[in-house]
C-alpha cells in the first residue's frame, strides 16, 4: 500500500492557496471572512428574505418536475471520489428559486449530516458569461451562529445559459457543539467566471433550515506524530449519506518558521481496495495562525464487505500564493469497522 500511496502522492496538484481544499478557505472569523423514504423525517423551513422590486421569488414542492434541466443535478458531480446517490435518498428538498435581472437561481436539495452541509443548486441566465466551463459566486452560504467555515463548491456549465452547482462546507461552532437545527442564508450577489471577467449580477436572497441527520459516532483519539507535527484523529461518524472524520493537530513553531501554513490532505481506502479520498481535504479553523488546527473531512458511505478503513494523512507545508510547498507523509491510521457492526456500511 505504501508504494501505491507514494505514487499517488506524486499526482497531487496543489493549486494556489490550496484551492481544492476550499474556495472559502479557512475563515478564522466572519469578519475575516439527499426524496424517497427518509430513515428519519427531516424538516426544512424556507423563508424568503428582503426582495427588491426587481426580484421575483417562488417556491414549489418539486423543482425538478417544474424545471426539467434540474432533474438529477447530482449526476453531474458523481465521480470516482464523489458518490452522491445517498444524498438523493436522504436530503431535504428545498425547492426555492428567485429571478433577478434575467437570472434565476434555484436551490434544489440539501442535507446536514451533523457536521457537514451539502447543497445542490442551479442557475439559468439570459445574461452572457464568458466561454468558461465554471463560474463562482461572489458570496457564499452562511450558517447562523457559526464563527467561520471551510469547504468547497463547484458550479459547472451544462448548456449555453445553464449551470448546476454543488456546495459542501463545514461550519465552525463554539466548542464544536453542532446544533440539531441549523439556519442557512445565501445572498450570492453575482456569479463570475473563474478568470474574474464580469459575469451576472442580481439581487437574490435565500434562507432555510435543516435538521440534523443522525449518525453513529465512534471516539478514536488515535495520535500519530513526527518531529514537528502531532496529529490526532478524534472521532469518526457514520451517517446515511457520509462518513465524517474529526481531527486536530499541533505544528511546531520551527516548522511554521519555514512554512506559512501546514494543512492536511487525506488518502482513505479500505481493505478491499476501495478509494474514498485521494488527496482531499476539508474545513477547519486555527486560532493561532496554524500552530493548532481543528477540522473535519467527509466522504461517502463505507462499501459493503469492508472490515478496515485506512486513513493516510499527508501534510501540505506551503509558502502560500503558489510560492512553493512540500508534502509530509504521516503514518496511516487503521480503523476496525467491525466495532460498528457494519451498521451503516453500504
């Protein structure tokens, strides 16, 4: 396994500022800024906030049935590393849409697994966007009561004037106490091409709430370390839509003198050879400029028949702004899935 991991390590591409880690980055403070049978009923309350005279808002129970191209948004984002089939089964249908300046923004589905939030949405516009396959929102989702968050988003072009998007993010709450119900707001203001050319502007404003999807948590507190890094895998949670790892680390001052940031990415496999993460990270926060770091990362549900999960942390020490980086490989952590009686293995 070690040779294969080493080979995969060579394939890592680290965009500027660890872009794949997060469009949002790690925000130390705001100022710095799945509809089938539910295993447990999930309730979503939708509220339209402060619309301007030029903005039209509407909500309906089945957005996909009303707007054909919205059907199966998730399929555009399934790949070897992201499997959202369980998202479709267990998410809440939000069904909100607003039109402003000829552009309609639609929030399709969302799920809150107790730590992470995943939202699917779409955009249809009469305005012209440069010929690029991806765009980005100026402002991102906000969670009421969270002091910051980290995560990722992708908005992909599927036709001349239509885009579909997926956002996955982890809010940070005081003392890591995640509430049973969260309230989410979103005022995107504009969508631009990744080259920062002018895209579309509008006055959209959404708010909705999500109840927590229950899962099984196993406390681990498994620590691995080298001369400069102490990494602890605190816990792992198994839900119907995801597997969430919770970790924290301490980096020596000597290492931070050489590198501006030291953040983890993960390679996660099982004893059957299934790959769940392949050099991917998640969200987290640091109260002291990287000396200590607490975060979470999530991936899909465990495949049927697997009895062990192998989590390989790899630290990315970076000078930031594309000035250089190096990889620091830590020892893998092996989790015995038999302890969970395969309750949530799929």
